C-alpha cells in the first residue's frame, strides 16, 4: 500500500457506495458503516480510557458518549491524521452538564492515529487511549472519510449487534 500523507483526504466514494449511518458498539469495540440494514464495513476501534463507565458526562471524564448524533463537520488538518466530528454535546447533554455544574466537553471525533504515530497501525486497539473519541488506523480513516458524508447519523451504543 502506498504511504498515506498525514491529513490528506481521499476522494469521496460514489454516493451509492457511501454509508447512510454509523453504529458503534462500545462493548465489542467495533464501529460499523451501514447502508440501510447492510453492514458495508466493520472496524476495530479504540475509545476513551473510561469507555466502560457509561455515557460521557463532562469534560475530562475520558468516557465515550452514548446516544444518537451526526457527523457534523470534518477536519482534513487534524492532529490525528483525519477526523470526523461527532455532534456531541447535544442539547440534552449540555443541559444535564449545566444542571450538574460542569462543562459537557466536546470535540469528540472519529479519527486516525496522532500524526507521526501511524506505524502503530492496528496495535493501537490493544488499549482504549483516547479522551473520549473513536480511533481507527490511518488507512481505515482514509476509507471512512471517503464513505461517510457530512450529515451521516451515528449511534453509539453500550452494546449493539448488527
């Protein structure tokens, strides 16, 4: 495989090849790109180091959110290869955090490995190491970028089976 330049976004796949939703199963550490009820692609993922302690509550809790969101913007110049932003916090998340007196956090992304760390490849999935994001290899991030348009719904489940 050719070396992927850091942050170089690939061309988008044809519309009929793109995912129309994303599902994440935290318990299985898997992310699925779906078109209708068909699984197009499955990825092993790393998440926040406190991924198993439930839904993200506040900034710095190292949890990965649970719930229904959308991919609302993309960053081709990310510090983690490429990244797709997940619309956390939504109004419910923000209200719950405000009521408890803290910031809900934000900047939750699907991303590749930190720039310069791409050689770790799939080894990165041995640990949950992010601050709450969903991490894949750089090659996988290239593929996800091309198959997932902005506006794609993403549902992050504690446990989910396709």
